C-alpha cells in the first residue's frame, strides 16, 4: 500500500480538497538546456505533456503540485490523476501527465508545478538515479536531465512550472524549505500509512523535562483494529476528548514505530505521517527499519492548549528512556 503520496482512490478526494504540504530540495548538479522558459498556445487542448523516465530500479514518482501565493503544495501523483500505471522501476516504462481536464480537476487552466520524486530505493540498493523530464508542447520537445539521490527527509526534484492561463512554462530548480511547524485552527487528525507488509504502529507519547514517556497506541485510544500490514489500511488518531482522556488539551507527541517485520521479511518501510488540521493537510515521510526502532522516526509535537504544532525528528539520536522499553518483549503500556 502506497497511501503516502500514492493514495487510494478514496484518499484521492482528500488530496484534491485539502492540498498537501511537504518540503522539497534539489540534490546533485543538474543538466539543463539553454531554453528554460517559454510561451505556448494555450488554445491547443491536450498539447502539454510531461514524461518522466529513469534507468535504475528505484521507485520514482511524477508529482503534481499547486503554485500559488502561499507557495508550492503537493496535490497528488500523476498516475492517480491520469489513470496511468504507477511505475515502480525505470525498466517498466515512463510516468506521464497531460495538462487537460480530468474528472477531478481541470488542469487545462490554472498554475501548476510538476516534478519527479525519489520515492524508494530499488532491489539493487542504488540511492541515485539519473532522471529525464521531457516536456512536449504542440510537437515541440524540451528535455531536462538530473541525478537524484534518495534521502528519507528530503525530496530531490527538478520541476516545471506551467501556467495554463497565460500559456507559459518555466524550469524551477531550487531548495524548498519544508513546513515543519504551524498553528492549529480546527479539528486535528493524524494518519499513518506505509508501504509493504511490515507492522508499524502509530503511538502517542507524553513529554517530560528529561524524556518522552509512551502513553498508548492510537488503535487502543481510538478503539480501531490494530493494522499489522501496510497493505490493509492506515492507522489514525484524533486529538479530541475520549472516554478516558481529553486529548483536546495539553501537549502530546505522536509518532510511527516500526514494530515488527512482515511475512515477506521486509525489514524497512517508508512511513507517511499525514497531519490534517481543518481543511489543511501536511505530509511527512521517513524511511524506517527494525535495526534501531527507537530512533527511526519522524514525530509531531502537538500543543492543543497553545494551538501550535511542530515536527521533532530525532532520526540520528537515541531518545532518552526509550531504548530499554523497545528491547522488552512487550510494548510498554499495552492494554492501556
């Protein structure tokens, strides 16, 4: 299940209604042609096509973003919008997108950004891929190449900004700072999804002056079945009053945990943490493994009393008082 940015059909509606926000950055030196911007005849329907191809067995995605005064916001993957194959290896073919009217959105109008995203390393273990982005407008072809590298907390990209209203396009190749904090204005929900059949858990923690303390799994607090296979669905949590706790007040830490390897023996997973506040959505991804589960996480600190949230990513640090808990046979607080 690649619900991450590879959403289910039902989840796609959420993508289109609540535009997703995530940080992006460019990596290795790119090779661009001299022509990095131009105008085109916007009256020619179906004439603006973008294709993504690459040579390695890595899993890359062609993503669609909105481009507005508020900045760039992730919308969905091209394959979701075009009803096209989700290519998980460069040898399988190309990913593509046409700027035309679809059942969900009219892409023949408005301002959009389209770019490749290095989603996951392939069986070969190669963490680099040379990608080719091909822009075809009215039979005229522009080709751009760049070497992308895989990183769990950065998305390297080479993007094209397309203004369908003005009939203009432009290459953008720059670092984008991720949104890692914000205010709370509305109901708060967190969703965890991941690829593969490993068992991940969405956990709730409290924070003291010296450490984090495990409270319980979201499935226990929200009374839903524990999802022990990423292909079966997602885990979620809502910051609201329950029978035993009032999560609408106070400060809480919420985070994924790689609990157990699945039947396939998969010992790694790409976890996606989605923070939904009212009609605004933020998405964060991180690679996780069973080797050191206590520090393979991306976490959110949610202060409901002050109405603020922030990302706390201790990927390279051992969290105080947590290592011993994870080494025990049973999770602390199970049966809460």
